[in-house]
C-alpha cells in the first residue's frame, strides 16, 4: 500500500472522522495504524490560502478513520522552539 497512491484503498471508504487525531474506537495514535493513505487529490483551501488534506488511517482494531493533516499534533521528535 502506497500512502501517496492516487487511488483510494477500499478500507478508506467507511472511514469516520477522528476528531482528536486518534482512532475514535480504541484511541490509539496514528503512529499505531496498520495502513495509511493521504488524499492529496482533493485538498481543501483554508481561509489563509493554505491547503489541507485528509489523512486516512486503518487502525489495529480494524477501524478506518481520517483527520485533517492540519489537526495533527506536533511531533515529539522535533525540538521545541524557544
């Protein structure tokens, strides 16, 4: 599975919105997902003219969910700005 494929995977068809950027069923983080697909073909234009897109995740609990890339929390791997 290619996360950047132009064709949506079958499992993404029944995805539900993960409002807290985690699986709505079991609350696991996106990093625990078994599969990922980013819908880069249909970006949404925000008020400040930035684009955002949907990221789809297929969780270990078999729940498919999606969230906006702009809602993703900051990475723990980046250094905090001072």
